[in-house]
C-alpha cells in the first residue's frame, strides 16, 4: 500500500465523531472462523495510523502467530511477511509487520473462507464491542479483492481499494493484513488477554498529574459540568456509565445499553445523555432516571452525533448517509435535512454564538460552515484543501475559531481573518480538542499517544502534559482550572 492511499484513508477515517458503518458486511457468524483465545471482556482501542517509517524486514511475532492460526484454520497456503528494503513504496512488510496470506478470489471455496475470516474480524462481540477481533489483534488495515478495511483512530470502514488491475496489486490472489507495532509485537489484548486502559483525569491545578478515575474498559467519553461538579460519561462494552467528581468518580451504570456513541449536555441542572443505538438516536436524562427514549432520529442509519442547547432548547445534529440533519426539542424532534453534506459529510462540530447556530462539517477533506442565520447555506471556508481530517470549534467574544488537522499538522482559522488557515506549528497530531479560559485559547492534541497542550498565550508552543498512552480526549475548564479526560 502506498503512502498516498494511507493519507487518503487517514483523511476519511480520522473524524471527530464519525462512526462509519460497515454496511456491505454480513452479520452472519463465521462458521469457519479461527479459534478465540481467552480474552478479558473489555474492548481494545482502534489502531492509530502508523505507516512504515524505518526498515527492518524480520518477521515480527504478531503476524507470524496470526499466520499460524490461519494455516491451522484454513490449511497450508503461500504466505509472506518481510519484504526487502530495496523495493519501492511504503509498506509495513518492510518492517515485518504485514502479512500476505493466499486466498484466491476466483476460487469459490477460498473466496468464502476469506469472507468468513473478514466477517469474523469485524463482527460485534457478545459484549457489544464493534469490530472486536480486529481491535484485539491490533490490525491497522486489511486489503482483499479490491476492498480495504482501515482503522485510523476510529471504527473500521470499508472502502474501494484502487489498484493496477493485476491479481497481486488488486489483492485478488492474497489477503493483506497490516498490524500496528503493538499488534506486531504481541502487546495487544489478543495476546495479553487484558483490555484497554482506564480513563484518567489530569488538571492544570495539579501540574497535569494524570490520575486514574477508576473508570475502566471505556472506548468513548463525553464530559460536562453542572455547577462546579464534573461529569464523565463513558461507553463500557456498549453501556453508558456516569462518574462524577461529586461521588469520587464512582462509575455507575445508567442502564443505557447497546450504544456506539455518546454525547452529553446539561440544561439547568438536568443532565442529558444522547446515544446512537443501532443507528438511531436516543435521549436519556437524569430527570427521568435515565430512561433511554427513542427520538425517532436516524432510522438505523445515523453515524455521527453532536448536541447543544440554545436558550433551553435542545438540538441534535446527526449525519445520516453522509448528510446532516437537525432536530430540536422545540419541534418534537422532527428531523429536518439541513441540505449540508450531499452524502459526503464525515465529521461534524456545532456551536452557537449569541443565539445563532453554526454547523461545521468535513466534506471531501474540506471544511464547510453553515448557519441558521443564512438558512443553512453550506459555504466552503477554504480550509482543508481536501486533506482535513479532524475538527474542533469554539468562539471567544463572538469570534469563531476552527481548528483542523491537516496531514497531522494543526491549523487555526478565524472568522476575524476571513478564515485564513494558519499553521500553529503543532505537527504529528491525530486528534484535537479546544477550549478557552478568558480570552486565552488552548489546544489539546494527541501526538504519538502523548497528550500535549499549546496556547495562544505562549505562541502555540506544544508542551507535553506528561500524559501518555492516550487515544481519545476531551477537555473543559471549571472556574479557570483546566481538566483533560483521556482514555
Ligand atoms: Zn501485502
């Protein structure tokens, strides 16, 4: 696989809130799937994008062990792991962490076996964890028969793999697996049996000491404040838990289950949790004992979710088949198309400034803005150049700021400078969160698993917080103290 393919996939897959469904994949259990090891019930993280950078073609133990499992299951086949450093192109084969295994797409038996294997890799497990086996193994992407399934900090998505027409280039005579380094070195839960790390909290008030909250096995998180109490909502095996600083971070089940995404907000002192359950949007609130009620939004096809309140009215934004919809509590959750997206929107951020609502979306790698004040006309900001992948927005005194990740670099644009997109100097970032305290803007990024903070007050110097091993993060401030939550 070439670098430009990687970059295109990164742009498509590294989205703030998107959870792209593997629509074409059968839900039928694989009858010929490999044997499972003993695993802890938790989920493992989705793999970070980490293409070949060095050359060390010696066969790494993860792909060797997986190759042996495939031979045990399907019989002896041709296979290859390491590839010479002198060959052209970027490939994890040159680091001994990619496996090619012979399945012939023109042979009916082998074709059925390959799809049994793929369905097994990406199936939801009995705990509700999507793509469970692929995550346990630490698979970065899989290529087979002109299709590619990739995860780059988010759920796997199936895409067409453009190729040169040859059996080897189009992967019709073999299936390709690229492992993360931790998968290649057998450090993922498939081999260790341990699920992913717990949630931590660090604050500027304690010198960014990253302290465990006691919340474990979470895959997604949302955070908010009510008064001075902080609340963290996490998904653990598809169920929503709530922990708060007011109860010493005891992580209590809300009873909400089967969810794949979570968003939270408060209106007055009532807390609201929004979840995606099988592609439909549900609302639960602390005022109704967390009864999870269908809003009617989504129709089984919603993939991303953002929420906000404006003067006590709640708004839900969802991406359905690549287009953005808005529903509000004031219209009984009628879900109205905004006209944004044209079937190609992938990431979504929302905010309000003095009662006007703004929607930001990433369409084909470019950032667009629409507002309720212009009838949701979706205007290109000029940001992204076809390569933007992640997005955070905020306003400071009425000026709107957009932070985007382009080829790993963080850029800032503002409505005050006509959306000129200026590099902050922060590079190699995979995710971005932003907030302001007074008029100082703060950007938090994950760089190689470490959490960094940069601020407008220090010229965007990107300083390590000391927090490591992170995958997802959210940030907020309470009375001037900044808090970071990471998993
Ligand atoms: Zn290969």
